[in-house]
C-alpha cells in the first residue's frame, strides 16, 4: 500500500478534527446575493487556452460546441453517516457515494473540474479507514485516453475544494495546465502564502505540491471562464473557506449546476444538512440559500456530485 494513498485517505479525519462548527461566519466568506441577470465575469480574465497537438477521436480541436462529460473518479462507501449531519440525523445509517469529476469541452479549450480519489487506488485496490472505504477503477488520464485526449490537452483545471477526494489525481495534471483558484481556497491550502484565509488544516497535503507546479490564476466570484457566460465558477464558501460550485450553460440541456460538496446527497439538499467536517456551518447554510436562489432563477438542472441518483443515468456527453 502506497504512502500517498494512506495520507490522502487519512486526511479527512484531520479535516474533521480541525473544523470549528460553532464559529460565526467571517464576513468575507458570506456568499453574494443571487444575480438578477445572467452570470457575470469575475475581476480577472481567463488565461488564453493553449493549443492541443494530440489527435482526438471526439474532435481534432477543442469541441465545436459546449459539452459536459462526467468522469468516474471513484466510489466512497460510508459505514456510518453520522458525520454528514451536525444534527445527528444520519447516525447509524450507511450509504455509497459516487465521486465524479467533469470535463467541460468548449470551443476555446477544455476545463477539468475536480480531480477525484488518488490514482494509486487502481493498483492498490479498495482501502478502508475509519468509516470510509474508497476504491477507483480507472484514472482520469485513462478515461481521457479513451476519448482520444491526453492530459496535455487540458488547458484549465479547477477544483470545488481541497478535500482528498477532489484533489487525488493532481500529480497527473500536465505542468502546462493553468489552475484556476480563488484566493481564499489557495490560502486554505497554503497558509504560508499569507492569504487572508484562515489557516489550513493539512488535509490532502500529499497532493498539494502538484498544484504548485502549475501556472496559477487567481479568480474572483462568478468567474466567467471563457468570457462568454457559458461556464461560471461560483463561490459557495463554508464547507471549506473557498469552496466553489460550477455553472455550465449548455446549449441543449440548459443551465447545469455542479454542487461540489455543498451537498453530499439528495437528503442533504432537501433538509439543508451540513456535515460536521466543515469550516463554517453558517456560511455553508448561507451558500446553500444563495445557490438555490440561483438555481431557481436559472431553472437549472442541479447535479449533486456525490449522489448516484443524480449521476448514474446521465448521457455520455451532455450538450
């Protein structure tokens, strides 16, 4: 069993121990009110996507139309759901979560959203620690290869947040890729960088050096990735200080909202359940309300990234 996988799996226990559920939310972490118009760009501009030289069976160049493709980034079996609600609603219950990552194909380039469980699990097999049993059948790189894409074809990468099941394959990202991250989450990951964020908790640190090898672009809230309003990174702080969700305005499906870990399961959304491993409970609840207001305003399809019922029956390519 490899050290990297053990460190990553043990990180969630560190995260839970470091959380302070009773804290009042900091002013800078409160989410913005829902927009009255279409999502707007953030304070910074997206990096120019690099040109790809790898042939693709899907397209010789970046997609001719906006596409959203689900990637299977692992399975998480939970033997006791108690930690997934501060109210204790789930004590003694069990569940199996999916761990999804997402490829956004845009005429101007490709964005990879979230990086799943550690790739070492493919060879090591499932591993158990505390209430979690994690497994992975295929890496992101192998799934892209099946599409005719290489990791060096990915121009942009962004994560919803820095917990171990969302950064596990960071070391596979090509150094030419630009990492889009808000200053708060960056400061949470690298507190020595002097960000205004609260101190990080050491979670998943075995993967963090891989991010330092990437070109980093700091982004603001409602960041318009490609400058045309089609892909927006929304700050939804609370689960971690700089947690984010993703809005993809697909031409046929319409608006799609990827939750990150704002919710873990459908019951979490229905009851606004907040897990105990959380940076700021009140900020999370405020983010939930802002997120739901945006979803209602847009008539968006909401996909809870860990909820099998939301992810199992999706088409291979959403357009």
